[in-house]
C-alpha cells in the first residue's frame, strides 16, 4: 500500500485535482493507494484544530502499514516526520511533489531539510525541477511528471476566429497579481491610446477573488471596461465552452524572485494545457513552467513582461486568424501527444520504479 497525503480534495484547487489524478494513476499501476487528506471538522478555529488532530491520528494508524509514502505538497512533509516513531519506516520510500512557488526562491531554503529526507521527487515542470536542482545541493533525484487535464473536450472543436476573443482563467487574488490581469489591462489601454484596439475585441475573464473590484475599477479608469466580460467562477462544462469560443488564451504570469526571496510565476499552469486541449494557442510569460507546453511561435507565444510586447502581439493577432488556427492546431497536437493521462502514468511509473 502507498499512502498518498494531500490537502482536502473536496476543494476545487489545482493541487487537489492533481492529487486525485495521481490517486487514480497509482490505482491503475496496481499500487493500492490510500488517500489521506486534511480537512476541517466543523467551522472556525475549533474545526480547523479538530481536523488537524484527526489527520495526525490517521497518520499514526496508516504510516506503519504503508510500504511507501507520497506527499503532494512540501508542507505536508512536516507531519510526516511522525515516521521517526517507527524505525522500520526509515528504509521505505518517501516521495514529494514539487509544484512551483512553494519550492522557488527563499521557500526552497526553508524546505531543504525536509526535501533532502525524501527518496525521490516529482516536479510538475522542467522549470521547477531545474530551480530545485540549482538551489538544493545533494538534491534527491527528480522526475518531471506533468499534470494532465480533467476537462473532457470534444474531438471536433471549431477553429479560432475573429474578432479576437481573449480568455484568461485565474484567481483574482490580491496576493497573486503576477497572474497578469494588470498587464492585459495596460496592454489594451496602450492599444486604445495608439488607435490600434479593435472595438470588437473582447476579453473574457474567468475567476473571482478579492482583487476583482480593483481590476474592474482600473478597467473603467483606462476606458476599456466595455470590452471586458467578467464571468466569475464557472462550472467545468461552462469552462469547456469558453475555451471553445475564445481565439487565444492569455495569462502572462511572470516568474520573478524579489529582494526578500519571494517567488512568483507558474509551476506549470494547467489552464494553458486546457486551452491547448481545446485547440487554442496561449500567450504566456517568457519564463516559468509553461515553457514545457508553450513553444514560442509554434504552439503559442512567450512574451517579455514589458507591456509593449504584449500589446504588439495582440495588435498582430487581431487580424491574423491563420496564425491563430495554425498555432492552436499545433498546441492541440502537443497537448494530446505529450501531456495525456498515459504520459503522466508513464512518468509516474518511471519515478516509482527507479527507487
């Protein structure tokens, strides 16, 4: 039995969805996975602490029975130090999944001891794997295991068309402004100032959060609010439909590490993959996990963080339906060939067999 430790999978987050993917893949590999997830047992602080206690009690029960343990987040390695209570577990494999900002920059230094205690590591992207190798001497071996899409797209999807319909799918969170909403607003404003903004262009913004009001007010101030449709949170089916209606996906989420060591950027960016599965190219930032999927000028575009670069690309795409179609088709082929559930299972098997 392999014990898979993760966060509350009842939540719709990316790590939680990925955890369920990994659980299913481990089942198909015949490894008898046991999913152990954190959860609140009631409202408020009391419910949170009761949940933590219940989680620790379950760990104490299941750890001695596990032939190996797989943590889906570096922070979950801390409660797994309970393994020290059972000397026999020292020889059993311990794995951890590396996503992105939780192991970039200063965060890597804080997690270094826990990561070195692992037998092997899985990374969502080549970019994240390299960041950890560069910053962690004596790093355990890392296997890149890409996430795959949970959304089920039809085999036949109409090609992208004009007028240009941009789509962004991301949380509107004040703590995650690196996602690129401000850059897109500024690029649209620059095009309008230059007289190059197609009045028929639309930007569809999917997602919600505590930064939505500020962004809407900024759109009004810049004079581009009429071209933006704020959709909020959507169901999976609604999201599939939006991907199929857009011309191009855009999320210029930039990688950076500030003076304090705080990192930003995409460890992989599942939304880029979902766009590709729908036959749509993506616009992403030059550095980050999205580089595994987006081949600049082929399956999409990787742009510098300067607003003028994004504005110039939008200006070009406003009248280039052929490029949108060709790049979207290439993105679909790459996604279905290299980022499928079968490819994920093969990489997981390599990770587990190598140890």
